C-alpha cells in the first residue's frame, strides 16, 4: 500500500527540493459514510476531479516512547476512486475490503494538479550547530524502532513493538511501549472486529497443560510451549473472571526461545471460574488465538472463598472511633416568670461512645461493636423545674453490636443497610434498643443515609445524614435529626455539622457543632469531639 | 507407579510429543499434581547424546534443591521423576538445566533450559477438600492440635444497700480450666473438656438489699445469697459448619449450693477464634443464671489480638436482675504456643451502681 503511494512521497520530496509546479496534496476529512461509498469535504472548488485516486488514513494519538510527548500519528487504510464531485464534497467509491473500515473523521488525501504557479518555498532554517545529544543504547534502540514503525500499517507496528517488548520486558521503556500497544491493539480491534477468528497464515499455536482448579485470590502461574518458535514474535494471555464481558491482557514472557510464561492475575481468579486464551503475533504481523479463543476460552474452576477467608485480612480493615458530644436544648431559653426571675428549664444530654469496626468483603460489609454511656436531664420544652419537681435524670450505659450489609445492586450507587442491637442499663434497670440505617453511596466516600433508633429509657432519634469529602483530608457530615431524647421527652430537631481532618492516614480528629430546639423559644447549641483511628 | 501418576505421565508424554527445538529441551510442564503420587516430567531433548539434562525441584518454601537426571524412556522421550513422598501440598517448584561436556575436558557449564533457580516454575499439589482444609486449619494453629487453657475473672456489680443501711456486695469470681483437642474430623473440629468454679455473693433480691434487712442481719440467708458452685464439669463439641463458621455446643454438670444441676452453652462464631471473628453466645447454668453475649475480635494490631464483648447476664444468681458487662480483652501470643490474656470491664445492673471486671488467662498450644 505504501509502495502504491510512493509517487506521492517522491512528489513531496521533489517539491521540497525544486518546486516547478503548483501540484499539491489536498487534505480533507470523511464527512459521511454510506453502504458502498463515502463522502469527503473536498470538491471541484479545490481541484478534485472524477476518477482521481484518494487515499485514507486513520488519525491515532500516541505518546513518544522516550519523551512521552503527545504524538499525532496516522495509519494508512487504503484508496478509493472519486466517483462524483460537487463544489464542496466528493463521493468516493471504495473497494469491498474498505467498506467497513473507513469511518467519518478519517483523513482523506488527494493529489491535485494546478495550472497556477507554485508559491515560493519557505526559507530554509539555519543549520543547527548544536551537538546532537547522545543517548544510551537502550534509548537509541527504542528510538530506532519508533522511527521504523512511524506511518506503517497497524499490524506491522503491533508485531514490531510486541517483539521488542517480549525481549525487553524489564526495559525502562517497557511500560510506555505497553501502553502504546494497548492503543494500537484497541484501534486494530475496532478496525477488524473479527481479529481473533480470522484465518492464520502461520501455525502459531502453543502446547499447554491447563490446571483444572485454582484457589480464589491467588495468582495462577502458567507455561506454554510454542509449536514453531521461529514464527512467533510475541504472545499475550487474555484473562477474565467467568461471567465478565471483557478480557484483561497479560504479556507472556518468552524464555529459552520456546517457552512462554505468565500468570492469571489473582484479582481475576474468583468464583465461579477464570477463563483465558493465548494470542500470538506472528513474524508477518498477523495475530490470533493460539490456545483456546475469546469465543471458547479455557476454563479453570475456582471455588468460592471460604467464610474464613473474609476474616483473614489484617490491613486497612479496622477502625476505632471515640466520640463525645453534648447537646443543650435550653441555651437560648430565657423565658422568665411574672416576677422576672429566670426559670429552670434545663434540658440537655451528653453521650460518649467507643466502638471498633471490622470491615469484611462481600455482602456483610462490616461488623461493629462498641460501648457507650448516656446521661441527660430534662427533655421538655414547657416544664419548669423546681425543688419540688426536679428535672428528671436519665442515664444509660450500654453496649451494642452492628452489622452493615451491602445490598446486591448491579447498577447505581452502593446501597447499604445497617442494623444495630443495643443492650444496657438505665436508672430503671436493664433495657434494650435497636437502630437501623439505610445508606446510599460508599461508607467512606460521599453518601446519604437515613437512620432511626429507639432505646428504652432514652428515647428515639431519626436523622438524615450527608457525608462527603470536599477536600482529600477533610470529611464533612451534615445532619438533621428529630428526637425525643433525653428520656422520651418532647420532640425536637437537631441540626449538626461534623468536620474532620486527616492528620495522618491512620488518625482523624473530628469536631461537631449543633443547634437544637424543641420550640422557637426552647433551643440551644451543642458540640462534640471525636477521634477516628484506621489501621 | 500409581494409576494417577501413570495418567499424569501419559498426559505429559502426549503433550511433549511436538517437534524439538534445534538445540533445546522441549517440555510441557504439568499444571498441577495429586498429593502423594509421583510426578514424571517428560522432555524431548534435541541433542541428547551431547548433554545431560537435570531436573532441580524443591517443596515450595524450601531452600535446598533436589537434583534428578533425566533418563531415556521408551519412545525416545526423556523422563525425570519426583518421588511421591515429595509431592505434598501446597506444591513444588522446579527448573531444568542442561550441561554439555566441554571439549577441553573442563567442567560442564550448566544452562537453564526451562525456568531457572531464580524464577522456578510452580506445580500446585492438590489434595482432597477435607485434607486441604485440615492443612489450612493446622497452618493457622502452627500445626498444634492441643490446647490447655486457664482463666480467672473477678466481676463486681457494686455494693448494694437499703434504706436501713444494710450492705451486701454483688460480685463473683469464675475460674475455668480446660483442655481442647483439634480433631479436624469435619464437621467435628474440636472436642473440649473443662472444669469451672463460680462463686459469688449477692443480695437476696433482684436489685437492692431486701428492705427488712439491717446491718445486723445483712449476713443472713434472708439478706444475702451465696451463689454459684464449686465444681462444674463440662464437655464441648466444636462443630465446623463451614470453614470459618463454627458452633460450639457444651453440656455442663454442676454441684451448686443445694443440689446437682445442669447447664449448657452454645456459641456461633464466624471467623478465626484467635483472630478476627464475630461471635454470639448463650450460656445457661441452673440456679446460677444466664449469659448472652456478642464478641468482636480483631487481630489487626500486630502481635496483640484484641476483643470487645457485650454481655447480658444475671450471674451469679438467677434471683438477680439482668445487667450488662462491657469487656475488653487483649492477648499476647508467643511463638512457643503460650498465649497470655488480660481482661478489663465494667458491670452494672442499673445505671446508678456498677463495678469493675478484671481477669487473666493463659493458654498453651502443643
């Protein structure tokens, strides 16, 4: 294909040396594709004529393997013939093999002869006398491959770079090349959707003894033996958990010429099984499945992890929370009696709590167990406390256990449901309580939750809570609650804001401010402090 | 040769039947093997007359390599065998080298032919499901099957009084001594025998000291109860419903203050008993009372596993009101199998009066 356009390249060179005519290569874009033809935005207005040959290229954005600078490159696709020309557009007939390849947005170039004189050539830049920078041998080799592949068809590029990667897996440029290969392969896949199944000119298959079962969450090392090592330049393993639509690619390392070794990544080795196939790339740039295929992959059974596995992790699984808060419903209640005396309308409570959360993977997201103490006085907006009728005293010392479930929702934000059982003793003896919370979103990210709790001798509280991280180290919680605490008193509302700061990855102090009231006259402020440890 | 190893060898031969690289060793590595059956590795060697090919293998995690030379077998293939005794879970790793005699008589130089000492190829060795589970369980206990355990605990719910000034304590102590053996015969995972002594003094009413008691009579049976028992023997079965889910069922026989009595205990636990776990338990002892508890254990602090427990109980006497105990445990396991523990807690039957709990424990695994 390149050879057929050699004349164009020669023309460009010639123009650069001694321009004697105004012949130009015009560049446009494919603006519309139809069943057997495409339209480009080049018309007779710029000199396009019926019967002219027009070539197509696919723009591709890559990064330079050494500098990582963005590079706009192109891939040659093929040629078509100008079938009709309008003022602004031309209709191009395509050969059958290009019918499904050319897409809107592809580059279109045509060589046009013009009668008018050519514009003067741009002045030649002054020679650069600076010494050519020296590079190490590895860099030089990468640059050489880069130059050699620029402008080449995509299969050829993939073959050359894959071969380089197979023999330079530990090169400092391997990651960059691997990333560019992903772009090339994705482009190739889009251009030829039937890539894995297309006929192979070479015998590139591998021999392999496949395991039948594997442990969940552990790498599965595999080895393959090339049937004809001389024909293969590179190979890759494609892996997915059974039931997943997409394979992940793992480069196979070539050893002692005939062996390919790699591993199914632990993250993909999960129940009910893991599927894989091997794709090889031949010396001619052709690629295809060499062991099993994407449509019929090899399968390894993977047992669901035992319950005990959910409890084996020890890092980033535990959180200790210590909080203390104080609420006063009567800070601003300055109602006086007829004689102007301030009345005792005390109405407040305080609570401290310490708990430990252990996070689990799976449906049960975490379990929490904690202790707390609660104490308060009052609870009524209109009551006036006297020596004869003192404010009721409420106290409760308790422990609780909680489990949070992650509901199996496939789409949308995470949905969690937590249930808590509370047991404790108050002034009237033993009492119990329950609490529940429905959470929309991840517990440690932005989430909205609604909770309700009721505890004997203490009262009930329901709240709506928004938690978010406006800054990476600063969590914020905003809540509005309705409660009859302390001691099943009058209903009141509490507005609270919690602010934290992650001092270290494992510790986060928090502060709370709140306003609460049972009536417009009977309201007050509160506050609290907390410490959260993660390890 | 066992039938399984024969099968493996046949498979390996079949897989190795392809063309041989011009000067190399062609070998299709087996992916897995069966525990206790020999593994025969088969190779095609291109220039077998001019070099020796050696298998180097070792158990996964071992340091030293064992060398086995390939020998020619029928059909032109070359074979090296790993003996059955070496084929143990979790697996093996190996590599192949060749050594060609130097022309000048110098020592032959070894050349890696498949994998290498630095990057050997693993073979997973499989066992039956129960055997594999047994190995994992033993791995968690360091291979130790027996445990001797002793625990002492002091529980004080606070002194109680009445309007007349009579004062009676509300407290008890408990001693547990037991021996456990891990049978690992699933679902029966463990058996346990134990002795418990539990004695306490409590007011003879549910909350306060009886109203008609005075300081002069506060020591009488009408005002205080000597609760508990001196001797309690028990037997417990640990049933593993699944790996990581266990139910411990206990039957208990006690000689309490007045007669022979029965007791029972059940604990359902998810996780690892000495590590991260969540447990719910109920214990009943006739006349002495009932305990219901939730416990969360975590082993996420290096070397110091911990636990928190919420206990609902009327111990040491069923005449007493139900209270709660909030308990924190910390343990210090030593490599020798000794595990020391300390407990601190708070116990109360109401919000007005409460008291401390404290305990020590030690266990030895062998």
